[in-house]
C-alpha cells in the first residue's frame, strides 16, 4: 500500500466513529463457498458428518440449528483437546481439505457452556502442505466471553493468509475445544460454515486534514486513501467531498472516481481546501463502489490563530500570560496555549536548544469526548473557557477549565492541569472529567501529544513503544515487516502487551515522549488507560507522530485497535475520571534517555518474590537433570521435547563440578564427579575452555576453540557483518538472502571477543573488532536473532544481550571507554523487552521478557507472550556491565530477571510459582497437566500475559541450555562459572591471564616478573592460561618452584609452554595447581610480547 504523508498535523473524526481505517465488505461476497457440507445437512458416513473428521469426544448432529435441519454440537467433558477437521489421511490423501491459502471463514455458533468463560474455544484455519503431512501455520478466531451461555446464535468470521508460505497448499477448517487458551469443559453448536476467497475488500482510511490548526486564507489538503485488500477487483469507486460554507474548495472537483481497483492496489483522493474564517467545522465525504454499501466519513477542522513567537527565557518555573495567551516554562521547556474564539486548547511545546526556543510538539486541544445519550453518539473536542495560573519557587501550574452541557441537560466538567517543576524536563499532566448525571462514556482522551507538530513533522531518527515497536527513521508503526495483519496492528494495543508504559520519538538529538503509570486508577477502581501510537501519524494522515491516552480500558470496554468503547462505561454522577501522564521534552538526548525519565518518575521495579533461596535453586537446576540423563548418549535432554535428542553438555558439567567442590555431602560429591567425568571422557578435547580449566586437556581445547572462531572470518563481509541465508525454502520468506543485520553479527562478535579476551588471539580480535564496527555503524537496532522462525527484520532481545557482552569484552581487552559506552548502549536496547510493572493478578510479570517484536512466520504473535530463555540471555551481560557502569541499576535488573526466571521453573513438587505443594486444588493458579515428572527444573518456553493463564507445557527448557540460568545464579552468588581473565597492559603489549580460580590481584613487576594472587576451593585442582608472553624460566607457587613438563595433565602440579606457531616467540603458558585457599603465582624470565608480533 502506498501512503502519502500530509503537510502538518492532525485529523479526528467528528460525527462518526474514530478509526484508523475502516474495512468495508461488499453487500454480498461474489466468491463461492468452497466448504462442502458446511451446514451439516448432507448426512453421515460411518457415524461422521460427510466430508468432516472428528477427534476427541463428544460430537452430535443436533436439530438445534441456525438454518436447515441440522447443526454440529461439540462437547468437551474434560480438559482434553477435541474438535473437527476436514476429512483426510495424514501423509497420504488431502481428502476434503480446501485448496485455498488466502480467504475468509464465516460461521454461526451458539455457546452452551465453557468452564473457562470461552477461553478454551477456538476456530482455526490450519495451513497444510500438498503431501498432507504436518501443519505449517494457523489463523484463529477467539470467541467473545459474553456469548457464553446467552442462548443466542452469533455470526463469527475471520480471515487467513498463508499465501506467502510456499509450503502451504490447503487448509483444514478446524473448530476446537481445549486446543488454545485455558482448558476446561465446554459445549458449543456450529452451523453454516462458509469458506471462500476474500472477494473485493475495501480498506478506507479516515478523512485526514493536513493541518491540526489551520489559519484563515491558508491552503491545506483533505485526503482519503482506499486500498483493495481483497482478491477480486473492485469497480467504479467514487469519492465525493462535502465542505461547509466557511471552507472553500480550491481548484478541484468535489467528486473523484477510479474505474477499477485491482487486488492489493490503492487509490488516493486529494482535495485542496482553504478556510475562510476562524472556527471549528466539519468536512465529510461519501464513498461509493459497485456492489458495496455507501460509506460516509467526516473530519473535524480547526481554524485559529497561529502560535506566537515569544522572546526571552524564564530561569525558574513560571506560568504567565501575554494578552490572553497562556505560557508555562522553566528554562528547559515552554508550552504556549493560544486563546482562540472557541477557547483555550491549541498549544505548542518548545525545547530550549542552542540558545533558542525550538518547537518540537503540540496538540490541538487538551481533551476529546465521545458519549452516548439515548442511542445517539456525540463526539467533540474539549476547549476551555478559563485558564488559572499558579506559581511557586519549586513549581508552576497552568489549569484549564471547561464545561459542556449535553442534550439531556447534563453538565460535563473538565479540568486539565499542566505542572512544570524547577529544572525539569517533564511536564506533569492531569486530565479530569466528571458529570452532573449518569452517562454512557465511549471515550475520554486526555493528553493527545503530537510529536513533531509545528517542528520536525513526521520525520524521526528513532522511536519505540516498549513491547510493541522499535523503529528506524524510515519505518512506520503497525507495519507488516514483522507480522501480518491483523497481528501487525499495534495502534491501540492491549495494555498487557506494553512492557514499559512510554512512547518516545527522537529527532536531531531531541527526545519527545509520553509516559504514564499503567496501574493508575482512572476511576478510583479500574486501571490501565488505553494508549494510542502512530509514527508517523499515518493512521490520521498527518505529518507528525501521535501519542495519546484515553479511557475506558481494554478489554472490558474497548476492543484492541479501536478508540471508542464497544461496551459503554457507566459514568456515575459527580465521580471524576482522571488520567495522569508526563510529557518528556529533553535536549540533547537519545532514545534510551526515555528509560531514565521513566525510571526516575516511577522507579525500577522491586525484585520479585524469591520462590526459593539461591542455594535451593542450584539444587533444583542440577538435580532436575537426573530425570533427563541418557547414559548411552552420555548426555541430557535439553528440553521436554525428546525428539531433539540427548547430548553431552559441557556447561552443565562445569556447574555440576562447581557444586561438587562446594558440597559437604560426600555421597553427592562422588555422584556429581562420576557423572561429570563420564561425560567429559566422551567430550574429549571438545569439552570447551571452562571445563578444561577444571579437568585438563586445556591446550587442545583452547586450540580447538581458537580455530573454530577463526573460521568465522571466511564468511565475514567487508563491512564486518555476516550475511543471512535461509535454512530452507519455507524460511526464505523471513528475509532477504545475503542481508546483514545485527542479529547475524552480534553472536559471532560475542564469541570472537570472548576468545580474544581469553587468548589475545590477533585474528579473533581483529575479526571481532571489525564485527563491532558493523554494530556501531550499520545496524543499531537489535534484530534478526531467531530467523529459524522469526523475520530477519524483527527486533530481538537476545541480539541486544550478545552485542552487550561483545562490547564488554572489547572494553576489557582494550581499556577504551568507547567500548564501554557501546556496551551500555546495547544494554539499553534490551530493556524495552522486559516488563517493568506488575498487575496484582499476575504473579509472574515484572522482569519477564518478550522475545521479539513480531511473529513467528509472520503469523504467530509474540506481543504480550513472555519467552524467558530470551530474557535470561541478558542476566550475565548485565552482571558484567554492573562492574564498570552504574547508568542504570544493572545488578538489580539482572537479579530481577533471574528471580522471574526462577518463578517459572517446575519444582520437585510439580508446581510453578505461586503454587506450592500444599496449595489446595481449587486455589491453584496454573492448570497442570499429567506426566510432568520428567520436567522438574524446566521452565516453559512461553506463557500468556494478555488473556487467560495459558502456559506452554508442550515445550519446556532446561536451565542449563540455551542461555543457562544456572550460570547466572552462580554469578549472583559470587561464583562465576565463566573462566576469569585479567589483562595486564604495557606500552605496547597485553598479557592475558585466565583461570577458573578467582584472581584477586595481578601485576607485571619492574623486573618483568608476573605475579598473580588467586583464591580457590582448598585442595581442588585448577588450570590457568597466560597468553602474550615469551617462554619463562620458571614458575613459583607460594615461593616454591613447580615442575615444567610437556603435559600438565600427567602431573600433580606443573606448567608447560606452547608456542602459537613454530616461528613465534609468543605462546600459551598453562599451569596446573592444587590450590590452597589463597595462592600466589610468580612467573619469571619471560617478557610481554608486543601486540601483533
């Protein structure tokens, strides 16, 4: 769809419902019904309705039907899945599956009962391949809970689009009970199922006006965009504009026409208009199309005074008037309210930058109201007649007041308070409404912030809406880059999808943001006001960025992506509704500074409740693995899905070995060590550096890791990135083959810089630094880290974690603060993926992490669906960052993520927090499944936060795989399982010292002697590596020389030296020690080798 952006600002519908766009269907879909026996009238074959297939129980053809003589009754008598498919034979015969990849399904239904208020009922279109094997995708319809048990027939309809997946050729028509949502008993009747092509389908934008506030005599544009998003042509589309007497139509006909609009194409209708006087008026348009109903749309126009320029600058907060115009400022921010003939409301927001005031935002009115009285809906902006000023040394306030009287003689009272404190870069805004009588409210919108209005317009450098959007300068919100429609639509999201309640835009080092507390009780009882976001403001056809808050809330009253309640909110007499927010205007600032503003205003969340101590957590993480060890494989299942197989796990061996050193239980120690040695023997030299530093084979393990990471250089492009290549044809739809993004590069950069940190290897270092340059200059947004199922473009939390760790190691190696700044930057980019607030009825929420801002294969949404293994990726990098930086409380955030992860694990009692062993069955929060015994210690791949209490029992993950939680818990306990490196620098050389013992001090003495002080578990063996030196003469432990040997593995203690290459002076010194609690190592007779030699 091609979209043209207007010149300046806002459009809102007046007299018709506010919407981003309207989908208009033909009076009758010309496409034929492809679903045979959709009305269940054609009899049965072997007790099954013809052309259908049953699974589960119970099914019954009933005479309680919508039309004809029969309908299908589905009844679930327990929590097991059941439902219908089209007739088929898996892997052999497509049967009566429907050969359609894009279309619509409509049906009639009556819900008799549902134990979970409809949450266990679904209707799916399941994409299937030509060979009739396993499914390849789903689209779904969710039944409204208010229809449960009402005794009425309702029409359901949804669309599906699998056309971009070349593997899908057919669909199953698949109503289900207990296959999605919270399982339970349920019963529903289905009838008159229709499956067809889309037919022509018109997507009509709102009638937009290019200026929020027009001036008399100045031209503006009115626009409508119409797209045929169906699969058949639409004919004879005509748009006719209607304008009032106070507006002149310039050089164009009021009527414009398009003969034919083919599928997936769009038409744009544009009229030039010129207001003749100051007023609030309304323009309208009528859209007609062959075989479609007439569609009327309208838009409000505001014609008023231009906002005046005001010289000077107040140092302290000040509210004052010039003439009748009102100003609030403090030296950083200025807001000017113009007094028009229709009152106060139109405002401009300015930031003081480079010795002058610069306009960066505005709004056309302080409030917007939609209500219903006796079946008639009224919509109108709120302008204020009175303005009160209040000043004090610490803060100034500007208060706007208004009163409207409706058709029933009810007074609507409004108060809008703007407060600015000394030195602040945030404006506190309070919007309030109350009535003299009871009324049905559909929308009260308070702050409607238009970033860029009157300034940089619809341009931006970056923008984000945490949990939903992360945009570059050229991207627009609610796009289909990461998810197909309707998942892509994030215009008015369910508040549970918002991880941090803020929306932010940056342009030319200026930050404009709107932030709020999700838990504010806007009526004293209900929380979570709705947020609306459009950047640039294409939903209203404007050259700005829309950010706003309104009530009542989703989902009780308002549907997602709508701006008016479908169920009226009953306002009580003289009971106010209040929306509180803060407008952030900061210069100079980056996008991540919006996080500081939010945390400064609302705080970093308290740590979640510990479900167990860290000691108990280690036991759960390790002992649970006993259920998943496979002796003949010398390894463990890493997930609950055994199809992935069992394999040796070097990381888990390290964690078990550490536990064996810490335990006082001799039997446990023996059991752990026998298991580790058994697996390590199978691993051989492929055990990795960490395990080798405990058990030996250090040199071959070290060389193996160096060579494997050096091999990455062959695939690296000139700019430092690595290209993406899809694994198969199915995944080719996820991105452009050969494209490089941060996600194809960050993990390689992390691995390269880790080896460079441990060994000083110049090839790994230079290749890694080249990769870091890519991350600094080419792709600054974490994206494309999970392209086995998620689009290459999609913002991804694990990429932020990998990049953070890579830059931390670059800082450790070079000592250059620039790389610490970059590590901090990438840590910031990961924070918007984490929930920083908590609902009272959601025990697991703060510090939970959504994985990506997109959908699997474009259709499986992850918005509001935490996937904690992705969040765990951040714990260790943040703990490392906390050693060097305190820009945010990184340690606390890391610990919060860790505890949230612990809460999600299945305990030995087969319970997940907050449930316990003694929790009564009827008080359990989660719905447990039988057969979970082998999943002890695992946590679910995902769980639901938007609706229901769904949890992914089908795929659970070990705390010792992916990004291991156990490593993070040990680190929080002060025992880092990762080999520790101390880097000593001279003018032209670096010496890298690495060991699994704790390095308390390391130095190069005046005589080039290297001295290292260590702490470790007494009587435990550990190895160490020293890189970047010439061959020493001797090595002393606590003043006593230890043996030089060709193979340290064969000696009780000793050291050896390996040249990197036959013609190199530089090499690896490897020591093997049996530690006391504290030991001092001295290496003499060697010298640091200059870097690169």
